[in-house]
């Protein structure tokens, strides 16, 4: 008999999750019967066509949207309770840095709001700048940095209060392929160093396959999960792994899952 006492609770768990937006044109079903379990240390990518509910589901985890049916827990708590306990950091599509604050000042902002001492703020800012390879750039302003560096600063801000979960909504979508490849490599190194649980929204099949331990494929609206792929790739992944047979086979399965999702269209 399996020893259930040794099974760790899920960090994020959705059961029969539904979300319906009420609009002037009538109800819009954004998520339908979403079931998912994310374990500690997973790197989970959500992929699907525009409007499939990827970002909506991430926002539900962050208590920025509220499900209308089913259940959702984060660290065994409701998303609201998890937010209040500072369980996660959130990285948006745009870096969202305040232009009148230095990079260090932007990273320090949530720490100021949370009431950390000046000494602790300084130590945390220095630590996360080093984590994202931005040492020496703390006194620069956002406009003095490239788009990729600004996004790294945004990641550093999300890491500053050391939450166990990092939620990332297409953080590299606006960057060119060369910069994106580099930041993908850096994100994997950051994940290995911090051992955080990451939820990552993307439209890119290669990005999802390269980064993830688990790939969640979603259908067009209403957003359903059509496939959950546990990656067999090793945790250490040079970019060259994208030419391997295993990588290509996973990418093919993701592509087939995206095609299958369109069979739900009404």
C-alpha cells in the first residue's frame, strides 16, 4: 500500500476551476473545469492561443481575478490568504519600472511597503541584483538599460521579498530572439539557484519546452487544459538541447495538443 503520509502537499492546486466574466454583451466563460496540481520546485509553463485563459489562471493564483466555481489553493491557503502571506512574486509582460526611481529604488519599493528596515532593504537589493547579474546597475535609471536588463530588474523586484513562488506572465514576449534565448538561460540558472516554484505564461513552444518541468497546454476559450506534459529533459539544459530528439518529440506533443484544443471550439 502506498504511503500517503510522505506525499508533499501541492503548492498550487486547482479542482474543477471555472471563471465566468459578466459583460455588457453577456457572460464570457474564461476558464472551464481546470484541474491542475503544481508541486514544490516545479517550473510550469502555460501555453495556448490568445484568449485561452493562461494569464487569467495566473491572475487567479495571484488573487487578481476570482474564480466563479471550483476550488484553488496556494500553499494550502486561499489565493487571498497566500497574497497576504507574501507567498509569491509576480512579473508582468512589461517591466513596469518607475522611470523616476533608480533600478535599486524600483526593487526596494515592495520592501519599503512591507516595512523592512533600511539595512535589510539594502542587503536584499544587493542580493537580488547579483542573482540577475545586474551588479553595478543599481544607481541607473530604467531608461538607461536595455529592454532585457529592465526585465531582469523586474524579476529582481519580484524576488526581493524572497517568496517561494514566482509567477511570470510572458516576461520575454516583447524581446528579440537573441535576447530571449539569453534570458531563458539566465532564468534556468536563477531557478536552479533559488529552487523556487515558477508558473510561466508563454506563446512560444520552444520556450515552454526548454524551460519547463511541466507544460500545461490549454484550449481556446473557454480555457481548458488539453494536456499536461511532464518533461523528461534534465534540469541542466544548454540551448543545444533544442536540437535533441527528446526536445523535438516534446515540442511535437505540445503542437498536437494545441491543435486538439481547437476541437473544443463552438
